[in-house]
C-alpha cells in the first residue's frame, strides 16, 4: 500500500485527507473488480504492481499472476514497460499472453519474466495508461492491459501504477535470478541472457557511475556449456528423450556485459545480453557471476595489461536446448556417445574428442588439436600426484619431500594451538610470591588481541586494518625483492654484496683487472 | 591426450622401477628424538601464530620468491655448466 500511496496520492493532501481517499479507492477496486468480472490478488512482495479499473492485475518478481473470475473469461496480456516514448514493447520486460481463465474459475499462471536493464535504469514514477480500446495515450510510457472476453478492460491512467523494485538481496551483493533457468529454448535461436540482483554500497565503492568500460567497472559474465547430451543412447524413435541424458563436457561459451552503476549506494541491477543460438540439444549449465576488475593499489592494468577480473558473486543453473533434428539424433546415436566424459569444469574450456571426427558438424581442427595434445587439468593433477606418490616419496628424496610437506604446513590437517607457558616463582619468601605458578596461554592472548584488531574497521569502506594495509606491505616486499634480484644480476645498485655472476660486478671487474695486468 | 599418454608412460615406468625403494612417510628419529612430530607441531604452531601476525606471511612470501630465484640460478648453472655466465656457483 505504501507503493500505491507513493505514486498515486497527490502530495498536497494531508494524512487525514489521504486516509478516506485510500479507503475509497480500495473499496472501488473491490467493488469494480467483482462487478467487472475479475479480481487479482497476491500476498507476496510486489515488485511491479499494476491495476486497472474493472480488474486488477498484479505481476510479481516471480512472474506469477493470480486471478479469479466471476462469469467471464480473462486473458492476460502483460507487455513490456517501455521507455523513451510511446512505444510499448520496445524493450524487454514481461512477456506473456493468451492464457485464459475459464469463467468462474480462479487460477494462477506464470509469465516469463525477462528483466531488462531499462527496468532498473530509471525509477518507475510514471503511470500506466490504458483506455477502453487498449490504446495508450501520450505521455504514457509504460503499459499493461487486461482483456476480458476479448474486450479491453477500461481503465484510467491514475488507476495503473508501477512500484519501484525493492532490494532483491537485502542490501548485500548477490545475483537473485538469472535466465534462461530451468526452461527450454529452441535450437539455433538466439536467446536473451539475463542477470538480476543487487550490488552493495561496499562493492560499488571506488567504481565510477555510468561507466560501461568493463576493464574499469563491474560486469556480468555468463558462461554456459553442454553438460548432458540428450538422445545419445535413446532409440531413434524417441522423440522426448529427456529421460536418457548422458554426461558430456561441452566447450564453454562466455558472454560478458557491463553492469552499470547509477549511484554510489546499494542498488539493484538487471543486465542483459543476447546469445547466439545453440545448435546442439541437451542440458546446459549456466554459470553467472558478477566481476569487478582486479585491482592492486587502485590500478586495474599495468603497462596496458589488464589484471583480469575478480568474482564477487556467482550462481549457476541449468537450461535445456531441445527440438533437435532427426539428423542430430541420428549422429548422436551413430557416434555412441553413451560414455561418461569429464564433467564440466566451470573455469576450464576443454574441447571434446568428437571434434576430431571427420563428420560435418563435429569436426573442428583447433579443438581436435587441443584435445589431442593439451592435457586436461585433471590429467595434470593425476600426473603430479603419481610423481609425488611413486617417485618423490621414495628414499632418499622422500626425506626432502617430507620436509617440504612439513614446512608447507600440509603435513597435518589438525589445527595446532599456540603453546602455553608456565612460570613458577622462585622460593624467595620476601616477595610473597614464592611457590606460586602462573600459566600464560598465548592462544587466548592472541584471540583477544585479534578480536580487538578486527574491531578497527574503516567506517566508509568497511575494510579491516589488514585489508587496507596489506597491499602496501606487499608492495614494499615486492619492490625489495626486485631490487635484490636486480642487484644480484646487474651488480647495481652498489658493487658489493652477493654475487650471482649474471652481469658485471665486483668479482668480474677484479678478474678483468687481473687479466689486464697479466699482459 | 597424446601428451598425457606419453607423460603417463614415462612416469609409470619410473614408478615401477623405483617401487622397490622404501617409501618415506615420516622423518627418522634422531638420537631417539621424534624430529618429525616435533617439526609438524612446531610448524603448526608457527602457522597458527601467523594467522594472528599476518605480515609474517607476506615476508615469507617475498623470501620464498627470492629463494625461488636463486634456485633458478642454480638450475641454470647445472644445465649450462661452464657456459653459464656465473662465477659465484663455480
């Protein structure tokens, strides 16, 4: 009701004047809803709310439309909140139409919610407009309409409204929903990739507003690949083959789009991009993550080389690509792909062996060479483990390996506590402490100290003392190490110290001097 | 696949050839003192300490980097022998 009040009530009315107006308006909705043949209600949090005189439709962030009818068919036809002019449907948004609620039958249906960047870019402060024939007079910029038995529900601009989305993740950075998710898309048809969520003020810190350069601002990364092939082991006559998927490691397709910030505080976002169509049927895994440029002391690139991305939130889901052709099903059957392949590694793109098959649609020279000659991460791990277990742990090298394991801190997984010390006072009667024993527990002392240190937090960025100071310490150490290496190899700065021999240094100069004086 | 097969053959050959050599899981005691347990406990306590005094880990990271550099120099010396421009390891 707050949202309704915010966008519908004239601001010049006092509270005492608004209250009866609210009650009257609510009563009108109920009466007109019943008399007009349709009422819609939903109890959960409203993100978008639209109401039309003669019927009320509420569309929620979960894409649900609740409806009940009295004596008439009700069709919904929810369309896009459009911006930038009288052009409904120009942008992505709600898409769904044609579902009918039979007369006198309450029902619930789900429309596909396709969030669009424009839906978050501007506050929804304008009203929907609709008239009795479904047109949308200027300056109406957003629209939704409801038809009953093929007739547009008459409505007025002031009776249709849209509320600003509330925070999706309770103020913390997260991805609340992605698409496509748990849905089916057709082969070889481009589809929308979407991500919706919240960026916290902490993660928005130090990132410019309105920036679309992904090397300097936030971005959304979608990566998806085929994880289960359909039809492979199914009979050729099987049309709906979702019951017989097989594991398959497909190559990952990666798409990225900028996540534009519009203010410096916590804010919701919706980012979309379009993916090319997928030709192969099966179940795809979709990984979505929010990335920010990796930054060292505020630098996102060194000598023009970007430092890459740091993931700050991620989620994953699956979707299905279906409607394969008979040829694809035949080829899958022919190739007998009913063998387990590597499971999809979300961070590694591994080509499939069938890219070497001299069959049109499968052969890919670069993938084939890659899969033939490049070991997978799993194979490399296995080799290293074999070398470790079979060679490096044998005597006498095994003693060195054991020492390295101990010094690396991986010899045991049991956490060690700091030792405690016991002090016994000498037997000197004059002190009054003779014979007393004190135990100093270092672990307790460190715990107390660290909790105190953890309390020192920058009030603006929320960063701890360590998060603030450690980059500077690492920088000093890195510069020191480089100076030492430079000195060892080049002999400068200074001409003394350790001599690695790579370059002109004191020893070499001395040998040259000896050589010259031998002549 | 091919690279992995070649490397696997080499590694497994060495593994079979060396299989008669005893496997080392702990350091041997020195004069009856269990040096392995002592070192494991000591390093565990040291890592516990560095959890609190974290700059030590940064310093160790830098020291490890330098050790790696010097190990690389030694490796080059071994590989290049007299052709190495180094005099310090000869």
